């Protein structure tokens, strides 16, 4: 296990108490307040994004944390009543193979969009499992594309739930609907692999469905060959990173680091007052000063996005 991951685990353990406060009265998320009147009809792209858009979709990423060990599903559903009014749940389920990992797919006929969302790490044991399974493994034998082992395992488990006739029939019945994948932390990595596999299996048409990836605090997910191929197939990548977030610096190897980030970096400063778009195919070594991220020992830069007083992970307080 590399030194950076050992350090990350120690930080997570030290701050774990912050994730377990629950009195059933109010649900927190990463951004402002829910804007129920937000007009999400415009296609999401690198040309149209703004802070209101990123804030709106962050609630979907946060929803993935519902029904974990601290957040009962009824709390999420009561607080997110606007979802059920405007968004139809096509599929909602969990798998207990990876620490009760959740999965949800929405459809909105007014906005002509699908959204699939995944949560981040919920348990210390899950974090330890991630740490010992960070090696790169083949996506398919012989093509040079490699993925982080644990992220691939989770994504492949969920695709067995997703790639069912009822879900695929629903998507194929709406061929012009934009498809958005989102998630926070581990959820961003899983969303990336999941979207990539969905396109490769022919279930999405990149030309018609205009797939979008929106992630928050996503760790590196694969090697350079993976990044280059992914960026050919998914033109719209919004990889939101708060300056100081240590998780986005992982995995990392001191010798010939093979792990690479996707492009599409949107860097939010530590005070959450400035948002900078940093276009680059491979998200490493940005030459512009405003696109160079620092790393902090505080785990709060990973758990708080957009609003410094509200955690990314969904919790009832």
C-alpha cells in the first residue's frame, strides 16, 4: 500500500465521527439549497455549464448516499420530494456485495434527460478494501486500457443490475434523451467506468444521447490509454474539484506514476468563491497557475463542496 493511501486512511478514521451524526430532522447536501425551479432543459455540455447547473446536479450525486448505515431512505425521499415530482425513477436498488452500495436511474420527460448516480465510500472497511485493491487491471485483454481494480469491481457488479431488459427498453424508447452519469468520490470513479462500459456495449449512442460525466472529488480511475479512449467517446466531462481535496490526488505511485485523471477539470478554490475551467485531455500537470491544485491535510476539502458549511455526503442532522 502506498504512503499516500495510508495517510488518507488515517485521516478518514480520525474524521469518521463527523459522518455518523443523525437525529432524523434534516438532510444535508453539498450545495446551497435545492432549486426546485431550475430549468434543466438545456443540454449539459462544456460550453453551457455554470455554477447553478453544477450545484443542481450535485444533489443527484448526493442522493446516492441515501439508505447507507446512517441515512434511512425515508429521510432522503421526504427531503427530496421534488425529485419524485419531476423525475421518474426507472431503477433504484442496492447491492450488499460492496458495503450496501446504492444505485439509482432517473428519467425526466420534460427535460429529456436520464441521470444515473452513485455514492462514495460509506465505511472504513470499504476504504481499506479500496486501498488494497488499487492496482491497475486490464479493461479487456490486450488493448492496453487499464482501470483501478476496486473501481472496476464495483462498476461491473452494478452493470449486471443495470443491463436488464426493462431498463434497456426504457432507454431505447427515448433515443434522443441526454444521458448523465454522476457521483462523488468513489461514486465519480464508478460513474466513469459505468458510462464507459454502457457506451462500449452499445446501450448508448454518443451521437444521440450526448453522454455527460459530472463528478465531484473523483480519484484517478485508470491509465493514460483509458483516459484517451474515454475522452474520444465522452466529449462532455465536468470533473469538479475543490482545491485542497486530497482524494483527487490518489491513487498515486512515486515511481513512474501510471494513474491518470480525465480532462474536464473545473477547479473550485478553497474559499468556494472562484470556479476555473481548465481544458485539457489528460488532467495532469496543468501549466496555468489558476489550474494547479494544492493538497491539504484537512479531509473537509473532500467532504464539503460549494458550501463550506454543508457536507457532500448526504446525512440527516
